[in-house]
C-alpha cells in the first residue's frame, strides 16, 4: 500500500502541478526551449558540465576521465572531492566535504555563474545527506504532530461508516500531513543531488524549494523560488562496469535513435478515474504520457490500465517505461533495449545503489540494462516525482538533453529525487519518424 503521505498534496503547489497535464505538450516544449535559449542561447553542451569525483574511490576518477574523453568535456571542468565512500553523509559532512569545495571551485572558476550549467556527480559520491539536528522546540512540534496524526488515524478507523465524519477527518489528516511535510527535513534525509543543485544559493531550506525550470511554475509568482540553480545528473550504479556501460550505450544509441517499445503501467482506466486526489492525478499523467509518446510516432506504445503491474515476460524490448506501484520490489517483466530510459513511481526506489540484496527499482533497472532512471532516496511524496507526460514528451522531441527534460518536469529542488544517466543523452536526437 502507498502511505497516505504519498497521496496528500500541498494545497498551494499541487494545483499548479496537476494543471500541467492539461497543457498541450507542444506548448510545454516550446515554452521550455524559449526559456532555455533566452538564458543560455543553446541546449546543454559538454563544456557546460562540471564533473565531480571522489578521491577516495579510484573508479570515480577513472570513469570521470573516460566520460570526459568520450563527450569532449574540457579537462579543467573537473573537481575532486575528499569525502566518504558511503552512500550516506551527515549534514555537517555534506557542507564540509561536498558543498563547500564545489562552491569554492565555482566561485574561483565561474564567479558570474555563466559557464557551468550542470553538475555531474560521478560514481562514488555519497547519495543521501542527513537532516540537521532539530532544536528543542522543533522536536516538541514534531512530537505533537505525530500524536495528532495518530489520534486522527484512530478516529478514521472508528468512523468508517460515517461518511460525513470521515470527510472531515480526512481534511484534518491532510492538514496535519501538510504541516509534517513542511518539517520533513527535520524528520529525514535529502538527496545530495537535489541539494547540490542549489550550491550557489548557499542556503538550506527546512522544506522543498520550487524549481524555476518546472513547466507548472512558469510565469507564476512563487515565494522563495531559488534563481541560482544548476542542473544535476549522476553517473552512478551498482558497479563501475555498469556506469561505463551507461556512458557507452547513451553515446551509441544517440547515433541512430532509441528503438523498442514504450510501456506505461497505469492503475485504472482513465475514464473511471474521478477521484480528485493526487493519486488519481498522477495516474492520468501516465495515461497522457502514453498518448504523447504514441503521437510522437517514435515507437509503439503499450498501456496497461489494470491495478496489477506488468508481469514477467510481458514487456519485451522496453525502451521507455513509467509505472507504479511496487515498493522496493522490482518486477522482472522487462527485457531492456539498449539506451532505455524509465522510472517507477514508488517511495524508496533509489534508497540504495550498492546494497547487493536490495531489489529497489533504480538499482535493479540499472543492473538489467537501462541507461537512465529517476528515483527518491527516501519518502518523497508523490507530487515531487517528475511529470511523466512532460518528461517523456521532452525526450521524444529530441532537442533537449536528459538533464533538461528532468529539470522541466520535476517540481522541487532541495529534496529527495535523483537523476541517474548521462546528462547530455538525447535518445531521439536522430530518430526516424515511425513506430517500430
């Protein structure tokens, strides 16, 4: 079951996100490309990448130099960190060993912020940064929120047959969850990737911060929106061999274009989807994403509208994928085409990339052959996932890079999502029209 924390949206933000699915994808892409061109006069290029390695992991530097050679990234666009070899770092370690050195490098080599547009975290960089230590007052507030939430949940169980009471209790539950979400950094971790996107902002927020590139926020007056934002992608995986394969596959597939089938795993038929919760909104986005890819003419599309997931053997030659919900348990339904891109919307699918016994989706998909994926390092709340219709619409357009497609489709920074893949990857840059 998905936790209620996945379902309850923040009222000030979610309407902007959910309305995005009503926008024609052509208008979304046109607006995004105009925004990119106005700011940078071009889409992301190799000389705009800042490559970050970990001195304590020999493969980190080796893979960085391999990638830089294959993508013609200037040798001076490289910074070496001296940080832990673990997936987790404390907030103090993050500030001292990761954010501090990157900030210093940028201040020296790009003081006006016009040279670098994307940070590439190489194999061996920690994945998750811990929360700050809460104050006594914050601990008191957290304890009170937990107590209120438990009380309301108990009342909901006792009021299952009283619809009027249940509606009111659900509202109370939502309000409590919104308060909890606002204090979430005090309760848990964030991804190093999402925090480092704001390294030039030189600030910490106790909650997620709106992404200025996100199509749902474009043209909106949104409080506390960071402006000094860098794109971030990670060349990472369960092994250095897999990372090298990601690099090679991405470059090779670009030459002719990604081929295969696109699989979208919704949970309900779209016409039966009448619940206004964000649970239902996101399911509609998956339906819409399937139509966007189908209308692109780039490949055949398979859409499953049943609550069950694709089962073993049902998704051969998978080039694109988006679906839900199997928490931390990859379903081996796919044979992945070279250069495949996809993600599974669930609460912990990038919680680890190194634990050998883990079956989370990001790790498993990389092991099985995908070139790029997205996932959260901890409970992210559903509304923080990339919008699948925008993400896959960008990819099939062929002009924006992987990192840009991620940036335009994800609502928040300083949060828990991670993009894994070559940031310059354009799987449909030279793709012939026509489904295969």
